């Protein structure tokens, strides 16, 4: 008697969208034992906005092709500080979602409060608290001191943490 086929290792790419800096982090493992594969920032500069979007598309496509994630966790829209910044963030998210879809990568979206709650236990945690817990969960400070980077890693951690819930829902649907 054979059991179910082993599942392919999940490679979760967390992406914190930005129109000037986009943070990213690739994790493997489980919520209990997450493993940092690689993380970094896509610095797009402060130049012409359409050119920054084109640069985001090019660099993210290269990154996805090199890292080969099985799923991406992306921050979902929220109310920005201003209408202009919220609109620019929406454009950057659109580029990110298009690149991921074009590469055949499954996308999961999480609100900032959901990510904060999954990582710290509080949906109202501050950036420093999130960064500190990301460091603890990954057995060391995330590389660098960027909140864009720790937010991206927090998104990937949130996705790993919700895996058990998604499995339970899938099993319930099969019954």
C-alpha cells in the first residue's frame, strides 16, 4: 500500500511592493522551521515613474526566473498616506502580479494586519516589532535593516503559517 505522493518543496517568495523600493525574500520549510534562502531589495530610484515600472518588471522577471518560487505572497492594497502614493503603489502591484502570473507562479495576497498578526500576534504591531519577530523566527536578523526587506520576509512567513489552515479547508472540501 502506498501513501500519497510527496509534495514538492514549497518556495515562498514574499514581496513588499513599492514604486521606489520593492523588498523580496524567498523562504522554504514550514512555519515551525522556516529557512531563509535569499532576500534583497529591488531599488528602482526616483526617476521617471513609467521607467521605474519597466525596471520593476524587468528585474522581478529575472528574479522569478532565477529563484523559481512555487508561490508568492504579496501585500494586498491598503489605504496609503496619500491618494498619489496609493495609486503609484497600485501600479507597482499590477506590474508584480502580471510578472508572477506570466511566470505561472501562484499568488496569495495578505493585508498588512493579517501579516502582522501572523508574525507578531498583533494586527497593530509596528514596523520595528515586525522586524524583530522576523529576525527571531528566522534565527537571526534579516539581512540589512530595511523595513521593505523585513516586510517581504513577514509576508512569506505569514504564508507558511497559513498553510495548515489552507490544507484543512482543502480536505473539508473533498469530503
